[in-house]
C-alpha cells in the first residue's frame, strides 16, 4: 500500500508506506504510535500521496482504538470518507432495490463488499466507485430499470 520501489528483482514498500501500514494495523500502542510519528516525520501533513490518503481513515480508527490523542488531519480524513461512503452506499442501495424490482440479480463487489462485510465501519475505507456484477444477458433490462428509476 505504500509507494513501491523496484530494486532489481524485488518490489519493496517504501519506508513511508511501511510506517503508515504499521500505524493502521498494529495491535499495540507501543508500535502504532511511533509508526505514525515516523510516517508524519517523513511525509508532512497535506503532502500525502493517494496511496497514503487511502490509509488515513484506517490509521485514525486504529489510533483512536488505542487511545491516541486525536489528530485533526486524521479525523478529517475519516469524516470525509464516512460522509462520501454514506452517500454512495445509500445510492447503491437504491440502485440494488431498482434492479431487484426489475428481477435483475446483482452482486456487490470489491471495496463496497469489503466495507460492508469486513470493515463494518463506513468511514474506514475510502471509495471512489461502486461495483456491481450483473448477468450479461440482463444488462439491457438493468439499464432500462435504472433509467426509469431516475438514474442516468
């Protein structure tokens, strides 16, 4: 999840990415807090790359769980993720209801499925899109139903 650097035959996660992953996933405060401080020393606030920004809500959740003092930048990243995801999941639910009403089966995939079944925290994983799997023979019916339901 951090930037990958190619060094000969292997791919290695950058030091920044490794520190951020430790801050997001460590079960102990003794490892997570220093990892967050190390990341912040290497990457100033506001200069995070996309690969870093995707992990900030998880870091917020983990450090909060470990009773770390709240970092306003992390709280903002979590709140933005939560707000976007709440809107997106509401829209997804409406789309699935429309498809169900038209007898078009659908399957939620990727990030959204993980968010709902694994993370169980709507703010923990930023999403940029929603993915549904539909039967190829029902695409026309799905598009018609969604258009009638107000989707464009």
